């Protein structure tokens, strides 16, 4: 049901939307985000109603260790992954421990312990056979997961450990990293999240320009929380300086942030008496992003969609009226020829828009029916 909905949104309707100029430039992104949410619920129905918090950062910032500590589920995520084998992974609550995979063949399936082992780089190093590239996303369910209303998304680092060797032909290493395949994959996942936790290794000092440049490309709609991981590797004095300087540096940019805080995954503690991390998660858990169902989100977007088409049609009709008035007022044969040709284009465009709006109306009813049936089915799971 949701598969056909996804096809209709990403296929006919999205194609139609790209055909016209619209005032709300964020509409394209909102449609893409909705499609991502529908895809998530198609293959991972247990994410329905969840607010998604993305966890991003460079490779080796300790994302997996941080998430293991944050969720209270030790060893939930492997902490020895290489950038070539990392897979975007959802973490959420489940009545029993389970792992599901979504493959490049658009199939979702239960993953057993042997399969999970086959996805690690240790397996690849031993057998020289890699299965990770066949998996788009994983979802890990655990009864010990602390938060019922959210899902955390562990994303691969946006840079590879050997990024320098791959970027020697670029005049700017930072620019090459930001535009790399890894960065595009990380960006795609993080832009579709409701909230963002951005990790920076305290061992590396203050946040660097590459991180800042990457964060700017996300065009965040909400302030993110910046977490300095591996805080136990620094002295309290040094750590305070890093927190303060990172915050000052970010405040000079247009990147919206809630706070900059420090955390030790080893000690499972946030430093300097702060509670920024649990406060951030509480806000996300109490938000309506996950609770607003797919049907409501789709209805809102399709109404904006139709409004955009209607506004463009009004503009087209007005152009035709103007042409007709000018035709009545001129005797210049060259002007008449041009105006007649232009009016014909306006009329053809108007006819095309009417057909498009009719098609949207027809597909709209099918989309609503599919989503409603799917959400009723999901609520029974």
C-alpha cells in the first residue's frame, strides 16, 4: 500500500511539481522528506509515530559508543566499524531484541546474528566478501531502549579516514570532502531527520571548518545540539575552553544550535553539571513530528501542492487576458503575430495545468486510501 503511495508521490506528482515555478522553495524538500518517511514506514513499520533524531559527525567521533551509552543498551552497536562498512542504523524500542535490514533490492527482512557478523569489517577482512553494500539501512529494536517516542539514526561519517588521498586533485580538501559520495549519503539521511545531534571529538579540539561547512549544507530547520565526545580524554580546564570556543565559533555562523556540551561515553556522563542531552531528547520526544501521521502530513503537502498549481494557473490565465487586451489595442501586424503566438502558448499551458490538477485530484484519493489502510494495519501490529 505505502509502496504504491511512494511511487505516486515520487513519480507523477513530483514530476508535475518540478514543472512549475513556485513561491515556497521549501516545498520540494518537504516532499522529499515525506517520501523518505513513507519509505521508512514501508520497510520499517515500527518507526511509525516516532520522532527521528539523527546522529551525525565525522568518522571516528565515537557515534556508536555515544549511542550505546545514551540508549542504556551496551554493545547495541558495533564500535569497530570502518567507513567502508558503516550502514545507517535506526535504534528504537522493541518488545524483544530484533534486527531488520532494508536492502538495495527494496526488500526488508529479519537479520540473525550470523548475518550481522557478515556485515562487519572483521568478516570482510577474513573472507574478503562484503555484504554491507547490499544493505541500505538497518533497524535495531531493543526492550532496553530508554525512549518510547523516538528513534535514533546512527549515520556513517561524512568523510572517510583516507579522504586526503581521494582528494589530491581538488584545490580545496574541505570542498572535496563536502561534495564527496560519503557526504552526499550522510546529508541525504540527516536532512530527512526531525532533529539532529552533531558529534565532534574533543580529542581533535574545537569544531573545524569542514564540520561547519557540512552543517550549513543541511539547511537545518531546527537548532541542533553539538556534543563534544571523548570528553574524558581532556582535562576539565582544556575541555571548558573547547566548549566555549566551539560555541563562540558556531554563534558567528547561521547554523542554529541549542547548545554545545561535552560527554564521555566511557563514563556515561555529561560534563559540568549540564543536562543538555536529556533536555534535547525530551523536547524531541514531546514534539508532534513523529505523532503527526503520514496521512496528515500528506494532506498538508498536497494542499500546498494544489495551491502552487492554482497560483501558477491564475498567472497563466492572467497572461492570456493581458495578451487579448493588447491584441484589441494594436494594429501593428508584427505585434499581432507575436501576441497571437504568445496567447496560444498561454492557452496550451493552461490546458496542460487543468489536466495536471485533475490528475493530482485523481491520485490524491488513491494516496489517502492507501495511507489510511496502511496506518490501520500498522496500528494493529
